[in-house]
C-alpha cells in the first residue's frame, strides 16, 4: 500500500508541474523579454480597461500584436500597461484610467473610448513607408490634416511631447451639429523609422479632462527595438 501511495503522489506532482510550467516558460521566453519594472505575464484575456487584447504568442514580423502587461508598483499594486509589437519596434504605454481599450490588428491601430464623455482617442503607430512618411514641416503637413477632417478648421498649432521627442500638433474644430461642436486634437510624434499618429475627438464642452488624459498617454509612451527589453513608465500610487 505504501508503495502504491508513493506512486500516486509522484504522479500528482508531475501533473502539477505540467500545469504550472507552460506559464513559467512563456514568462521566461527569450523572444519576449519582460518589461523593466513589470511582471512578465502577458495575457490575451479582456483587459481591465475593456476590449479583447490578443497575446503576443509567436510574433510574425509582418503582424501587429497588442498585449496586456501587469506592472507591479509600490505596495504590490498592479497597473495594466499595453505593449504593441510591430515589424521593427515595440512600444509600451499606460491607458488613462476610465478609458476602454480596443485593438484592431487589421487596421493596425488602438482605440480608447471614455463612455461618459463620449471621447475617443485613436492611436496609430506608423513605421515609415515612402507613401506615408511624415512631412518635415508644419506647412507641408497642414493640407494633409485638413483633408483628413473635411469641413473642420484649425484653431491652434503647437508642439507636443512623447517618447522624449516633440512633434507638431493641431487643434481642430468641426462644423456645428445637433450635438454641438466637436474638437479634435491631432498629434504627430516622430521616432527613428516612423511616427506616432494620435487623434483625440471630444465634445467642445468637455475638452479639459480629455486633453489631460491625452497628454498623460503620450508621456507614458516608451519605444525599444523589436525583441529587446521594453521599458514601462514609472508609476506611483495616487
């Protein structure tokens, strides 16, 4: 009986290892180094911000992958961050609180929605192609901006920051509708080999908080070469 019991116990331990080890191997995979200051667990389950986020898995260099990473900070608090993997670069950022996140692999972009204020942020990370290169001057970029929002007018041009870089930004006001006027803030942040295209659209009477959230989103962006260690923005509990 003792020998039979020992065999059963050994079999149970082996089964337990098969349950635990796949997750451990995924966390330690050399193809996906854990971000600095974060846990290495990435998931394809719905994020706490909403939306279904596909896990990175085996990365195809022609693909667009978005994964959720749990960043552990002071006191054991975990803050969800997102990692976006493109052909030659990867990016991390922190979605603002209260915004739902949805990614689209076919469009290669991320949408963030704040339901109570009907605000929308569209994040598009573009790796340079001759037909999509960012114009070198605001004057050359202005017609592209206006053609993108027919009927809108530019009310302000300024410089915005993200990833340690600065780039041109535009505030546009659309024509009046039954729901009032909409404002759009369009920001372009260059990086080696491409640029970040980030557009916020919100009702003109609710722009204050939305502008703040967009600014925090841009400042949280980090970039690293493909398959290297990606940094996350340092976060302290509020």
